[in-house]
């Protein structure tokens, strides 16, 4: 997998060339004022406009991942943003911080979070619709230039647009917002990949291959999923369009964002098609906070993860609401794997003792020391899993 930091730096250099290749004198704008009323006629419906924008932003992400060979582990996703931290409204972010502190002791339910995210998705859609309807020609020309950039190896340093493309109007703020909006369009892909990850876990356990499931895979996948869910609240997107939002809208949006961030940043649990995933967070980390002083941690690490399946029989692939199958009936998969590691360590310690004793006495291994073979360890683990399933 390509280095993310190097890949991003390479991208930003190429992305800058998209803007620098503009005919700045007449065709490029450093910043469009979204409130500038240039309303023009468009024959497209709202759904057609959003489909056009969504397809465009998804194309950006697919092109980026393909160009830099971003191999996504099952259960994870990775999206490209515009890297517009310095364009964010710091006052807006401060409001989110304040609400996060207010909610630090409140219990927020998954239903409340889902409703908050649905509201935020609608608000992001409304912003893009307003931008398009006020400036359809500029939006279309900016998207056309961007499409040409991604479709013709623009992520490489040798991108040279045709004269026709170079003469199209291009607005950097619109392009940045399109990239930030893509976190909205990537949500379905994230959920689908994470669901597939849970199915793979079930399949491995069912087939007696629990030893192939690394503890870091579990905690890492759940941690990244939580981080992406926090990003999908759209805080970076909204912080760049506050001039399009009334004080009342900002109040509702910051409240919804803080609910999403608060839920996924703490120890919590979610239900995905009958599968319960719970996690315990790493705790506060002053170097990984969102904003400027809140206790919210954007760190993706989990110190424990538990997965519970609801099945009507031993077919793990059918998440029916009946008998509760729980990896943590007495132990979680995490515990089982840790115990396996402990057994293997004990086995190695025994072998080391045998070697020392053999060296000391010069007469071979002591008959009083016997090690567990790998086969015995695997048999033990499989038996534990069978007992947990019973």
C-alpha cells in the first residue's frame, strides 16, 4: 500500500497544477461568494443535480485510489479531502467544541446519532443545490475541468489540459467543496465494506480459522470506521460555508455534528443488521483532539472490541433476530486470541527452558518438561470457539 502521507503530498502538488494551469486573468476565481446571487436557469431537477455532483465526487475518489494504488483493507475506506483547514471558520468550530463539552456527560443513543447524520446529509445536499442553482455555468465548467484533470492522468506531474479545457471557467472554492462533499457520497461504500468485514469475521470463526484474525485487525477496522463516521458529520464542509448559513441553521448543524462526534469518540456500541459491535476507546489524548480545547479524541485506537451476532442457528451468515450468538458469552474473540498468544508464549518459554536444561546437563531434554505443540494449541482454540457457540 502506498504511503498515505507521500501520496497526499504528491496529490496536492498535482491538484495545485489544476488551478495553476487556469487562465487566471479571465477564467479563474480564487473564491466565489456563495451568497452572490447569480441565479441562472437550469432544467435539471434537484435529484438530477445531486446525482451529477455525487457521481463527479465519487469519480474523484476512485481516480485517486486507482492512481496511487490505495489498497483498502476489508472494513475500511479512505477518501481524499481538499486539505482546507485554514479556510475553516474557527468560530464555527469553537461552537462545536462548546457543545461537545456540554454533551460530555450526556448519553447519546444510536438512533439520535442516525437522525443527526440524516439531518446533516440533507443540509450538505441543500448547500450544493444552492451553489449549483446560483451558478450552474460556473459549477458545470469547474466540474468539467476537474473531470478532465482526473480522467487524463492529472494526478501526475505532466498534466496539460487542452486549450478548450484550459479556457473554461474554474472556481477553486467550488472544487474544494466538491472534494469535501465527497465524504457524504462515500458513506454508503464505508458501511458496505464494514458489513463485509463482519461477515468475513463470522466466516473465519465458523470455519475454525480464528487464528487468522489478528487483534489489531479488529481494533484497527473498528477504529477507522469510527473515525470515518466522525468525518462524515461534515464538520470540515460546513466550516467553509458558514456565510451561507443563518445563525439558526448553524445552531442546529453544530448541535447535530457534536452529537455524531461525541457518540463515536467515546466507548459505545452500534448495531449493523443484527450484529452488535462495541468498543472501548483509548481515552483522552491531547495530541489528537478536534478543535481547540475540547475533550473529544479523534484518535482511532480502541483498547477493546467485542462483536455479537444474532442467529437462529449455527449459520453465522444469516443475521436473524433469534438466539443471541456472542463471542463474549464468557470471552470475546479478542480475549480468545490473546489467550492463544499467551499459550504460544508459554510454549516458547518451555522450549527455552528445555534448551537451557539440555545445555546444562548435557544429556538431552529433561523428561519433566514437555511443550504444547502447535497442533495442540490450535485444537485448544477451536474447542474454546465450539464451547462459546454452544
